[in-house]
C-alpha cells in the first residue's frame, strides 16, 4: 500500500490518479446543500503535516459513515486521488478507523516534521538566550518556561501558512533567523527588541490557533474568536511583565536605560502593529524602525511559505506556469534555478567566455 502524509499527498496528486492511503484525523464537518437541494458534507482532515477538505456526497457511503464519526476520529483513507483548483477528490474510497499501534504511530506524527520542529524550538531558545536586555531576557525566559508546551502545539494560522500543529514555532524560528541577519545589515535596529517582538508578535495564537495535548485537530476558543490574537498577545505580555517585575529578577530595573516602561511600550507596539495596516487587523500602524522591520519579516516568511505550498500543489497550466492559489495575487512562474558553475578539469583554465 502506498502510504502518504497529507502534505505529500497534496504534492503528488494532480490530474493524474494517485492510488494512495493517508492516515488522518477528522477535524470538523460542515453540512451543505447543492444548488439542487441535495445535502452533502465538507469534511476537514488533518495530520502532523497539514490538512485538506473532502466532499462527501449524500449518495456516497462516506456520507453516512462520517455522520457517525465524532470529531477527532482517526481514519485511514485509501483511494484514487486527484486534485484540482477546488481541492482534493477521492474515488474508490475505502476507510477504516485506526486503533492500537497504528493509532499510537499516528499521534507520534511525521518524523521529518517532528525533527524540524525540535530544531526550530532549539533555535528559538538559543536566540532568546542571547538577549542582552535583562528585562526582555527575563520576559522571554518566563514565557518559554511557563507556556512553552502550549506554544509548541500552536499553529501560526488556521489556513494559508504554517497551518499545522507546531507551525507557530516553525514560523517564529524562521523569522528570528531573518531578523538576526537584518539587524546585522541595519545596525540601527534594536536587536533585542526585534527578537523579542518576533517571539511575542503572535503569542495570542496560543488561544486562537491551539491544539489539544494529543491530536492534529485545531480547536476553537471563545477568547480566540471574540478577541483575536493581537489583543490577546498584548494582554499576555502585560501579565507576564507584571509577574516578572514583581519577582527577584526585577531588582535593579529602576536604574536601567532605556527605562523599563519604554521597553514594555515598544514591545507592545510591535505586537499591535505587526499586521501593518488597519484593514488587516492592526489597531495601530508601525511607527518605529523595529515595527516596520518586524511587519515585513512576518509578511515575507508567510508569503514564501504560501508560495512553497503553492508550487507543490498547483496544477501546471503550461510549461513553467502554475495555477493561481489563494491568497497569492497571481499565477506563479517556476523560479529560476541557481547558477551551478561547471566543474573544470584539473590543470585546465576556465573557458574564456565563462566570465
């Protein structure tokens, strides 16, 4: 049997049929009707690598079976798969519920994804350990110590980019790598503030895009729905700041420059402004160099992740031209490969026309 993860299934399935099995968790179902009034279900499935939707029509066996499956049910779907602009399609579909060792293996997750996320978590810890400002260092250390497990489970989004268990740590680690390099190019930027801003800019997603202690179904919370991750992040950082400021690590803060209140205010501004525009949910606009830089680092990592997924999943309309994928603005063109210099034989000069 040809076993695939969800991400590899979406990469390989296209107009040509792919016979494969995928283990996945039923995340949610939505009852819909066709234009002719017939009911059908939109089923959302997820694993460690991603998610996809599958339509279950009223005359298909999966329709009745899915109605009897509670959310969180883990199944093995075995089908002939195709994919188009509207998503995944499955014919000759069979399914079975997983239990025993197969279920334990599913919850352990994809090994490659787990290894990457462990590496990204260590990257985050290393960068936070390098903060020289004792206030930001203490704040980051308290956050990772108290909420690290919850942080490592969260996604960076519900869809579009890093929309998987652990996706937030992948997003934050990559942003930290970028921010560190950018601060070396623009030394006027406050590196400590930038890195702390990266760590906390999406910390409200611990409630907005959270997973349970086990499984790959992204849940919902009233706090996430009613407030959103930016107000939640501001509230969380204020609470952590108060907790740390009342502890022994805050001794001597009153004499530090810049003043602690200004450090706190600038960090909160990074959280509040990181979406960059009012129409995208920021309650204020970027007003400092670090806020501008953080907004663009965040947007860059999100967009490049979307493009990576789009190249893997989009149909090729013509040689090197790929079908538009939401929310990217246009059809993609195959990127230019890096120049690979020819290997020259020993003792031979490079061709005169090479340079």
